[in-house]
C-alpha cells in the first residue's frame, strides 16, 4: 500500500531536517564546516559541491514541496536562473522566453547569452500561437514566469508542457510569485521550477537565496555546471532558510487572503485606475489562474489616476514600506520603473505593458484595516499637497 504523502505544513515543518543525534534538540543543528574528511566516508563533502549536511537536507524539503525528485539551492535567484539556463544551452542553441519577465532575468538574457553564441526570442503574447511561432529547429528551452512580475499575467502551464513535449524542448518556470504553496508546475508537466528563495521561501526579508527543483536527471546536469560556477549558499543562510520555510504555508495563506481583500478594495477606489491581480474575476486570466493555482499570491500591482503622483503617494505611506524586494511578512511597495525593471529601457518597459506610474504591492500579514487606513491617509496627504500647490 502506498504511504500517504504528508500535508504541506508537515513537509514545511519536518521534511529536510538534520537530526540532532548528539543532543536530541528539536531543530536542525548547524554544520558550519567548510572542510570535511575525504577518506573513509560515504560522501566527500565540500560547500561548493552543494552537499554539506544542511544543504542536502534543505534540498529534500524543496523537492518534496515542488513534487520533484531533486532540488538545489543557490546564493541568489539569479544564480539559480543563470546556472540552469546555461546548463541546457550552448553555442548555436536558441531559447524562447515569454514577453514579460523579471528585469534581472531579461537583462541576463540580453546582456550575456550572445557572448556564448546563444540565440533568444521573446514572444509577442501568451497564447500557444505566440510561443509556437518563436520555436526554431535549434530551440532547446522555453522559459516562462507565471504569475508574471509585475503585471500578474498567467501563462498556461499545460500548453507550455504540450509544446515542449512536441518539440523535445526543456521547459523552465520562474515560480517565485506563486511559491510551491500556490502552484506546483511540475504537476502540469513543466520540467524545471526556479525560485528566488529570497522571497516567499525566506519570507522575512533577511535571506538572499535561490532554488531549482526538477527530476534527478536534470538536477544532476545543473549540478555539473553549478559546481564550476560556484554559486553555492553559506550553511548559516541555509539553516536560516530551513527555519523560515517551516512557516511558509501559514505565511503565504495569510498573504493570499490579504492580497485578495486589498485587490478588491483598491479596484473599487476612485483614485485607482487599474488593479492587476489574478484573483479578481475581471482579470483576463482569472479562469486560467483558478485552474492551475491553489491561491492567487500575495502580490498585486496597480495604477493610480493621473492626478495622483505615484512617488508622492509612496512617500506618504507610513505602515507600508517603500522597499526593493517582496514577499516578506511586512507589506512593501515599489516602482518597477526604478527597481525591478530599472535595467530595461523605457521602450522595453512599455512593450511589456509596464507604465511609469505602475506600483507593485507585496501584501504582508498585517490587518487589512490597517493597510487600508495607511493608503487612505497617504491619499489625503497627496491631495492636501496638491491643493497647496494650486493655491500657491
């Protein structure tokens, strides 16, 4: 009889622990060693080989959460993305990428891939036709991100799997915005799942890390390059990340709930022009999101009416912090133009639908009423300052 798979909270709490055999402590001990014995041991351990006790244990947790055979952790999300792409691409190959991507990924592709003789194409849209017409004979990888950063657009996972299988292409997804709590792309046939573990996995805005989850065959191929590029994570950060992931489902569910409430409230506000959140029924991808996600994420974006200066509005917030990253337990807000997508030209941002006034809102676990009160007082301050200027 097949053993029942543990629940997600149980996986977060218990899978991937390092057993404290000496003192029987209730949490994983931290092994800080950078030098291990090589004679008379089962595993020759070395931090850059991603196989210290804490590294190995945490990878088991990530793999089980993403429903894959294996996983690797890296020093950053971009270390995970760049290493994984280069593990499956070489001179003369081609990669298809969806229209909207995290700015760092976009910049890596356009700044670095040509140096390796690797071709790339961005789709014009998100349909099967959009992806199909970019595929060439030398295409080896399809790379997507869903929900997308920052417009929360949804890509059809089953469609991407179908295309990849038809053309014998490796499919990769940046699953950061969803997290394994809301979405498991491997269940829909996506080969490789990538994360900036800095975000929902870390969840407290104090860890920088990346993760990749896939079949063991694919993980072995990524590891073969990763050990040479050296993007491993310090064991202290590994230990902190394992600790943080124990509460990931609790945190993410609270953030999902808050984000949906805030999206509805903002959508009905007279000073808000547009809200981007797949949990809203009028979002163009709502039904697709419902079919492949368990929750709609704690992330949303919105545009203010033209009369409200977005920079002045953000400066007027007191509880919600202007901050560059996302997915912490505290609510944060930023301008993609100045941060996540600053490396893109104005024309490139416009092509992706990212206007200069767009604001990205990472919703935390605070009470909804407190977040609403903070936004309302910011609107009042901006309006008061606008009146002062008009009087002068």
